[in-house]
C-alpha cells in the first residue's frame, strides 16, 4: 500500500520537527482538476450506493479509502471503501 504522503519526524535542538513528502498521486491530483473530479465522483458514487442499501459507514476517513492509481496513465482505476466494523 502506498500513501499519498510520508511523514518523517526528527529532533532538532530538542524540538520534534516533521517533514511531509507528497507522493506522485498527490501531486497529480493537485495539478489535474479532472483527476480530482474523477476521484471525488467515484467516492461519492460509492457513498450514494451504500445509502441506497441503507448502509451507514460510521468511520469515513482517508485511511479507509483505498485508491488504485495507475502511475503510467495518471488515472484512477478503482476506489474501495473499507472498515465497515461500525456500520
């Protein structure tokens, strides 16, 4: 699994400092509004489908949304919403 960012922490002068490195998918989403729209459409479509089934996901957060991203074509193949433990 690849996250859209990596957080690394280090101590400098006794203070914890964090560095955030964004992965290519995040950069592509920021630079391509069409790609962001595609991702949001797929997520909202999934939530609408669950609503039609009378399912409520009680813990929607980025960690519970898996994105199958094709780095070569810069497109989103599939999106899965996981962790229905509290639904």
